[in-house]
C-alpha cells in the first residue's frame, strides 16, 4: 500500500476545519477529522476509487484524484510509492484558486 502523506496546505486545512467545528463542539470536531483521516487511508489503499481530476493532473504533473467526505472534498496526488493529500476543501471554496 502506498504511504499516505499530507501537504502543509492540507494540514492547515485540517487545522482550520477542526477549529471551525470545535467552536461549537470539540467532540464533533474530533470525530469529523477522525472520519476524514480514516477515509483518506482507505483511498490511499485504493486510490482509483477517487474521481479523476484531469485538469489538475496537468497542473501538478501527477495523477490527481479526489473524493468527497461529508461536506468536504479531498484532492490527492497518486504516485507509485505514496498518496499525497494536497488540499481539503469545502465545495463553496474555489478549487482552482486554492490549488
């Protein structure tokens, strides 16, 4: 199984997401991020499950795929030895401006 890695941008997205949810409920924030991280591990094991993102693949010179977890979409680069999560974005966020 390829290793799962998170870019600095993706880690910042997780931190911001946790903080936003935790303002209302810390336990809910912990559970949401735990579920998101578990889903990312599942997709790292079988990255072809994700939606192909050909326009982003051209930009990054990697095979870029994405998957939705509840209210967010994770974008990840697929390589032979690793799956690298690039961003974790809400659908209201401008994907192209944030990539």
